[in-house]
């Protein structure tokens, strides 16, 4: 693979402060230009994240990180893997990279004006091409891996909804099997699949949903939270509400193959593993827990689930039964807004919020591996608690919903 020139590295390092100061302005302009000039790529982007500005902010952060570490791109490899998996889930191909590159360079020119000299444009172009080649290579390998396993596929495959099960007042599970009755490729616990829905307001809009069942089952299962619609014309919640209201048993939906790097190897769990779930963040962690108990019954599993109350608490019975099956499984359920009787009737073990002291006293934090998932404020708190306890970052894994964002304020 060709390396970046010393000149490009020097120029990119020099302009990084200026780019960082204008990064979100650049990314907003980038998406505006690209959707206008190349509307065919709009379907790849979650319009709810566009609407909230989350995608623009995430891209700005990614650009700044790349520019900052332009002389040591190895530092970015974990982020590259996360993004490459996401790109493959959406069907991004090599021919899409020139579209992004040309619009990004044009957006930088629009925002920076005369400051975007020919040398700067040339350097940014070379830097983008270098990074694009890394992504194209890794994504090609993922596509090959997906297609090579028994039952594997690229693109979309038709599945049938064999069961639709309410898990709480706001979460519903969909059990999915291939329409062609062919083999179902294995997945890594924690991975997600991409649901392609032809919705009138967001045609062929893809959405990623974590697989929530044990990896050894003869079906895929996704468990979808009904997201509240903030406004009638807003894109948020369109697909989740459509799945709840418009998809029934016997219906067919198009799925992309399993993707994602927030995973665990059930057979390789040697020390204790702590899974901390907030709200619908339970889905990938439940898949991990069930898969570990099934494949590795000697593993020590600690599962801490935080929910509002029993009305919205998904998988209560499933978690309790998991604790009965696995003698080394420890379950703690916490409600922050309990309904009358929730605590007395044993629906939760405690009330309030997760705290540093709770993690200190309930988990083997000194040597355990931690995996957590949930809403951003929840994630920020858990990450802060683990830092306070001195848990090494190499023992901490997490996944955000939507665009990747930093947990720690800079």
C-alpha cells in the first residue's frame, strides 16, 4: 500500500487546528452538497441522525481524529474496524468513495475559502485517498468473509417473520428465518443485522438492530424499541414504529448479513465478564450472556440491567431463567422509576441508578472484562465509574446507538 508523502503529513498536521475549529461547519456543508449532487447515496444515511446533527458531529470528530494521527494511523485501526463494519452493513462499495471524496474536498473549499490553497487541497486529497484505500481493503475482506461461510450472503436476503413477541410495553422481538430455508450463517454475539424497509417517507431505509438471542439458535432475533416520534414530520422513530405496527408474523423483510465489532467469543471467556445494560442496550449483551452460558458454563457472568420500571423492562423472565440455568450467572436488576410493588414483588433487586459503589461491591471489577451498552448519558456514567475504579481500558468494551461519539468530554 502506498504511504503518505512527508509533505502531505506536514501540511495536514499544520491545518488540523483550523479544520478542527470549523469541522462541524465543514461536515454540514459536505452532507448538503453530497445529497444535492449525488442523491443516490442518501439512502445509506440515517435521516434521523442527520436531523439531530449527530451524524455531522460524528464525522467531524472522525476527520479531526484522522488529521491528528495522520503520522500514526495505526492508532485509528479500532475506529476503522467499527466504521468498516458499519459500511458493509449498509452496502458501501469502492465506487462510493470518490463521491464522498469530491464532495468533502468541495465542502472544505467552501468553508475555508482562500485558505484552502492548492497545496492544502492536494494534501487533503492524498490523505483521503490513503484512508479510503484502507477502508476499501478491509471492507472487501469483510464482504468475502460473509459470502464464504455456509449460508452466507452479500447484499440482502429475504427472511420471514416466524414469531412476533412483545417483551415489554415498548419492546417487541421478531424471530426471523430465511425464506429459501437455506442454512443460517453463524454470528458473533453482539453483532447486528441490517433491516431494509421500503417505507413511504424513507424508501429502502436501512436500520441496524442487534441480534438479541443465543448465537446457536436456528433463527435470528431482533428486539426493537418503539421510539417516540418527536414531530409528525421528523424522521426519528419511523422504522421502529413501522416494525411494531406494520410487520406481522408471516411477513417478509430484507436483511443484510451480520456485522459489527462489539463482540465476544463465548469459548474464550477466561476471567469474569460483567455486562451492564441500560434500556434497549440490553439486546447485544443478552446475546452475549446466553451464548456464553450455552458454550462455556464455567464462565463467571455478571449481568446488571438498568430500566425504568417493570412496564418497560424487557427480558425479565429470560434473564432470571438464565440465572437458574447457569450456576455462575449473577443477575442484578435496577429500576430508577419503579411502579408500586415492583420492589416488594421481586421484579427488581434495587431502585435508583448504577453507581461506582455498586460496581465496586457487586462485581469483581479488579480483574473482570466489562461490556456495556445503553443511552449516551448512561454510557458516560458507566465509563466514568470504571475509570474511577481504575479499570484498565483494555478490559472495557462498549457500543453506542447511532453515530460513534466520545464518552469523555475533551
